[in-house]
C-alpha cells in the first residue's frame, strides 16, 4: 500500500485510468487506443488499433 502522499496520488491516478479503460471496453470502445464507441470506423466498425487499407466509407457519410 502506498504510504507517501506521492504514492497515494499515483495509486489514485492508476485506479482512475483503470476505471476509464474498463468503461471504454464495456461500452464498446477500445482502451488500447482510447477510442470512444461512436468514433469507430464507419465502414468496418474497427478501432484505430487495426489497419483500414480496404475500408470504404458508406455512401452518404
């Protein structure tokens, strides 16, 4: 357990990042690249961790 003020601050920051990443993963986002669910590729639905060389945007978007 972190006993110094800096150690407690770092532990709190790490917990906050973990919760943020968990929320992204549970809502359909990607914690690895930090992308929100509604920002995935419009053509294929993949996140920024994947290559999109073959993606074509749907007509009208």
